[in-house]
C-alpha cells in the first residue's frame, strides 16, 4: 500500500521562484492537509481540504496556494518562494476530521536560497 | 499562551528505563488526544489515541489523560533503542475541526 506519496522529496529554489508540491493518497480519504515542520515550532497547518474541490486556510497560509481538483490529489503551490519558506512539508490525509487518524507522507524538504 | 505545550527535550535514557512524555493544553473543550511517533526523516505515525480521561495501554505504551488538569502523558516501559524518535502530542475537538500538535519531544534510548 502506497498510502500518502509526496513529490518531490527534495528541492532547492532561489528566492522568487515558484514550485508545486504534489500529494497523492490511495485510501479514498475525504480530508487532506498540508503542514510545515520547523525546529521548535512543531507541525503547523498551512491549508486543508474537506473534500474534492474544497480548500481552506490553516494556521500559516500566507505565501501558499492549494488546489484539490481530484479527491486523491492535493497540490501545494509557492508562487514566489522566500527564505522563510525553507522547511519540511508534510502532506496528510484522514477519513474523518478531528477524530480520525492522520496518515502522513514522508515529507518534502524545501530549501529557498 | 500556546494552546498545546510540550517539553522539547532532548531526553536521553538508558535501555530498559521508563520514559514519561508530557503535554499540557489550555482549552477545556478539547476531547481527542493522540500521540504520534516520528522517526528521523520520516512522517509522523499514530501511536496512541484516547478520547476520555484515564489510561489506555498498548503493549509497552500507556497514554494517560487528566482533563481536570489539562495534562496528557505517554509512558514507555522497558524502553528500547528502537523507541528513539520524536514524540508529538496532538489534541483536538471543541470548536475547531483540526488537530493542534505539540512541538515534539526528541527521545534517545541508549543501548
């Protein structure tokens, strides 16, 4: 079982460049999430989706956009990357919202120079 | 005040020790309490899930919730080097439909 797959796993960007992180899940989950993890800050929610075609802002949404055109995919976009967006990004999915177990991908390490 | 506070550690213990990991939270409406384990360069995975006050045991792991004190704990008995990881508490419920994570505690179990 693939579970949650994130691509790419590593990326280096220059300030001002754009990129898209792709998350795919094969568990038919309704809920999908994008988190960033920074030292001393824990996991912070960027954006989330409660179903195909829906997106909502999380705790730290500025500088990011998302799309959920297909139920199994959740894309995270950086329009103009900044050094402050250097982080490890995790995608997760769940069958239920708060009460459900989150299944995480292995992470995407992004460095913005 | 953060909604969820967790001692970041790091915590280093000898193999076989009992480990206690803790989180406090501020919102008494929270109802769901989870512990995730995250190995280095991997995504977190659910370890324990509790809904009510009291204890829940799973093998060497015990999750404890004290709603009156807004305090949750994870105990690891007979710790093993394979338990070396970051442990994150996650709490949710009430008005929010999202989980709030603690910052994580880095645990190293020395053989």
